[in-house]
C-alpha cells in the first residue's frame, strides 16, 4: 500500500508544481490578479516537494 501511495505522490506533486507555475505565469503575463489560493497551493506544494527531496538527499549522503 505504501508503494502505491508513493507512486501517486510522485506523479501528482510534480504535475501540481508545473501546473501551478504555468497558471501563475499566465496570470502575470496577462496582468490578471493572481488568486491567493493559487499562491498558497503553489507555495505549499513546492515547499513540501523540495523539502522532501532535500531530506532524502541528506539521508543518502549520511548513509554513504
């Protein structure tokens, strides 16, 4: 079950990060106000995703 959850997370999170930045860019490009919830979701998902990757790298370095 854990492997299925990890697979889903690994597929969805990068998609959300890319999708969010694209929508953000479209809003800025067209000079439309960026919705606050988009900024919140984008910030949370990006911070969580990069934070998890950093923790995994640190654990890999320490185990070597």
